[in-house]
């Protein structure tokens, strides 16, 4: 009798331990040029990278492309586990736990070719109307006392506000803006200018809510898997597959 009870107790403890482990990860991301989109191969560069890294880390996963603000709220509220890349700035450090960086993005002004400015430095765009994506981190350099900042809902609004001269320039990472134009607005090719020097370098990282009970385990496993796959040439394979080249940490 005692032996039977002991076996039952061990089985129950094993099931309890398994229940406490997170094995399936729900990831969200946004439409972001070649880096994210339902119409892209494996949903784009970032979802593809995350799916492969999570698999290497021992998890099953699913990635959902959704509006950026909804993605942020979904992770904050716990209906999704992870954001497939967010720029770090002071406004989001208390909300999210950040993992090892996945890309390093140069942030620049983009205007139509006829726009006049001395350079791409911040001070040369003071007083201008600048479009940025709603919820985008890493935009703290755009002081609203020095710029007329226009918050836009998505990539299409960003590009269309530029086309119809509702803004003087838009700000995002260069690789992303160029891929959006090539994919959705080919008539604009050769008619825009990315200004130099870049105004900032943003670090894009995976993020989970600070309230996620599995954050430490997930962070440790994800970072270790990313390191292994990076050494094995993951980025180079994904660059070739998705037709984009990004900076990243080795």
C-alpha cells in the first residue's frame, strides 16, 4: 500500500513539475518590410529567426503578425509571451525584460529627393514635421520642443505621408524603409533620400513582460541558443533567404 502511494506521489510530482515548465512560446511582431509580414517567406526575417532559435532552445512556437500597439499590449497583459524585436529606450525598460540583441539598426531621416537640408544631423531638421511609427521605441532623440512629431499607425501611413508631403521626413532604420519602398511602393524607388550621418543606432532585442513568470528560464535558453546558431551561420543563411542584410552582434 505504501509503495503504491509513493508511486502515485512521484507521478503527481512529475506532472506538477512539467506543468510549471513553459514549453510553447507565443511570439508577436509587426509588418516591418522584409523583417516581418504574413505574405513573406516564413513571415519575414525576424519571425524566421525567432522560430529557429526557440526550436534550438527546446520550445515549440507560433508567431502572429499584428499591429504594433496590439503586440506590445498583448505581451504586457500576458496573452503573448515575446516580442520579436523592440528598440530599447527609457520608456520601455520598466515594462519589459530584454534578451541578447538580435539586430543593430541605424536610424536616419528619409525625405523626398527635393527636400533641402544641410545634413542628416538632428539640428538640421529642427522645426520640421517628422513622421514616426506609433509605439516605436528608441525615438527619444526627437524632442517635441524642437520637432513637429507626427505619430503614424503603420508603414503605409509613413510612406504615404511622405509622398503627399504631409511630413518633411520620416524616421526609422534605413534597411527597413528601403525594403518597404521596394516591396510596396516601387514607383518611389530613386525618389527618396536617406540622410547621413545616421542620427542614432538602435539596439533591437527580444522582450518579454517583466511579470512573465518564465522570463529568466526563457532568457537563458534563448540567449544560449541564439549564440550557438549565430556561430553556425544562421544570420548569413537568413540574409540570403530574405534578401536583406542587417547588422548584428557576433
